[in-house]
C-alpha cells in the first residue's frame, strides 16, 4: 500500500528520491562507459539516438 502522500495524479518522477535517480544514472553511465551526462548525450547522438 502506498502512503497517502502519493496521489494518483502525482507525476511518477516525483515519487523517486534524488539518491535513487543518481544511482540509476551512475549505473547507466558505467554500462555506457562514460562518466558524465554530457558524455552520455554524445554517446547516444553518435549512435543515432534522438530525443
């Protein structure tokens, strides 16, 4: 059961703690072999990904 503070209309991104997001980003950077968000963007762009 979710705490009552989490409302159905609340965006999903607001349900994550900052530390959780940093951990996921760090794991993704490790898998991509990069060490910053900017490098991850270049990595993706060079491989044909676009927003």
